[in-house]
């Protein structure tokens, strides 16, 4: 399969598209054919080494965490998704793997892709949408009737925060 791989930290020029082995899945995992992935700040910060004190990366490394695609295979213990399901997901930042044709992912990290969204649009949801939800619900404990000011409402997290707060 084809993937975007880095062999060292550095600028975007260290990324190479090349053939790598298709990942094998464990009993609790799904193999997803990636139709789209997105780039979050954590992705380029990992690539250029800014996060190397927090995350140890083994090279060569396929980066990318957020993705949307179709389930191609499921492990023996998976009941949450089925082969052929359209899904969105997020891998752990240090695990990565979304900048490839296929990603092996714990099935618990997958959600159904809304039918109303393209794969491209759906791939932008996992990190930004989850961050906004957690900030409003868990940290801010926002309840119906509360007034919310979202500073930076035009960024990735902000656009979700505005919509979630309004809902």
C-alpha cells in the first residue's frame, strides 16, 4: 500500500510517498480503507520534532490521526462495526497511520460517518469536534440556557464549539 512516511524529524520535505506493508489487525481492531485524512497542528508538530519530548516516535513513521473511510476487515472480537461501514476515526497521535491507504485502528475509536458528509468533510471532525465537545461539556459544564463566548470561533475547534454551544 502507499503511505506518507517520515524517516526523521523536519520540515514537510522529509515526507515521502512510498510503498509500505499493509497493517495487520488484532482481535479488537478494524482495518479501514482511508478515503480522506486531515492535518491537525499535532500532526505537523510531531513531524517537525516539536513534540519529541512528549511522544517517542519510531522511524520510519506514518503520521496522521484523523481519517474517514470504509471498514475493509474486522478483528474476531469486533461487533461495533461491520465490513463496508463508512466510518470516521482518530488514532493516538503517536501511533498515527492515517496518511496511508489503510489504517489498523481499535474499533472503539470509530464512529459512523454521517451520510450527509463527504469523506473529506468527515475527516475534519474527530480531533476538533471532540475537543470542542469535551471543553464545553466536561470542562465548562455548559448546560441548556447558558451563554457561551467562543473566542477563535473561526478555527477548527471554534467552529464546532459554536455549533455545539448553540445546540
